[in-house]
C-alpha cells in the first residue's frame, strides 16, 4: 500500500473521522474551520486532490467534498486508527449484567449481543462457539426405556448436546455405566473433531459384550460429535441503536441492513470464512467482502 506523508495522514484521518460522524462529504473549508490542522483551505484542497489521485478519497459531482474509498478505510484501520479502551461505566455494565449467577447460557448470548449493540451503536451479531473445537468434558448415557437410549455430550465451555437413539433391546444398567466410564476416560480432553477422526482406534479394545452400545456410537459418530455451523443460533442486537448513525437516517438503508441480518446463510458463511489476525480479530471493508450484498458494509469479527 502507498506510503503517505505526515500531512496526508493527518488530513486523511480527519476526513474519515468526520465522515464517520456525519456521513456527508468533507470539504477543505470544513476541515480548516473545525479541526486543529493549521493549513489553509487551498493547501488542504491540494492534499485532498493528491489523496484522491492515490485512490484514498473520491467525490461525487454534486458536492465539492470528498469521501473515503475502501482503500482509504483500509489504510485508516491498519495505520491511523487508535483503539479506545472501555470506560469504567461500560465495564460496569458488562460486569453487572453478565455476572448474574442465575442467567442461562442462551440468555448470556442474547445479553452480549444487546450490550455490544448498545455500546457500539452498530448491529451486533453473536453466535455460539463451534462445537468442533470444543473440549469434551463428559458423556452420559441414560436408558429411558428398553428401546430408547439418551446420549448427553457435555463440552467444557458449558454447551451440551442431547440425542435419542433406538436400541434393539434393553441394556443392563451396569453395562451402561461401564461403557460410560470407559468412554469418558478415553475421550477426555479431546476436541470433537479429534474424537470423530480417532474414535474407532480408541474403542477397539472395549469388551465384546458392549458391542450393542458401541454400535450406536459407530453408526452415528458424526451425528453425536458433529459441529453445528449450519444450524447455529445467531443473536442480534443494536437494531434500535444503529438508528443514531447518520447513514441510517435514510429509511431504505436501515431496511436493507435489517433484511440482511435475516439472511442467516449469508451471515453464517461470512463468520465461517473471515480470516483472523493473531488477536483473533478480523475486519473486512466494503469491496473486500465477497458477497455483493455486503459491499456497502464493513464487518468486524472476533473469536
């Protein structure tokens, strides 16, 4: 990416920050009057023209002001933007609302999406962590009837999966307890992905009299220890707060983004395929988004 002079950086940063706050094209006279930049409007205008030649800025023909391009935003994010820590009041909100011992897991995800939307004044989407990378904690087998076996898989993150299987005949309680103990010992500490790929090798020495129970696992290994990317629940917040952003004063813009959040397949695909940096954060800007419906938006995600 092009290297900019100090003056170009200062003016680009000023334009982007003002445009974020107003959603209006920014002119040289406006910068001269409202910012701390000690340059004449003519000098600022020349710098803006240079930035436009480098494709960091663009303009429409109905206004003399400039607006950032995706390239300009990318340079801002990579080189100019300063991250701001949460203020104490924001920390208190998170601590108070998420430390409720009675809150269930599903409600935690909902509350996190609401809090993020409230603090950022943007659309916030929270998804459950993928089970494939979850660490196996324990397995429980419950004989509900002579032909029904309940399998409960618990993940260390607190997630749980329950599945009901048909068996040919009643399985003695002592056999269920023995198999449960063996499987918990052999699978402890593994991810669900590791369990799926090594299960047969790990159970090969289990006693022959447990074959009926083991057949349930062998026949349904992918179902029991599968991921749920396609069926995962999304929790959306910020749908009211985003109205405070200037670009959503246009009701059509607001309608478009709300409709987009309803297209779960697009959202899930984006979340699954965004590359992350060493801090587990990804920022995708405008044309960097592969889906055409996302070209007008930027997406920030964190694992």
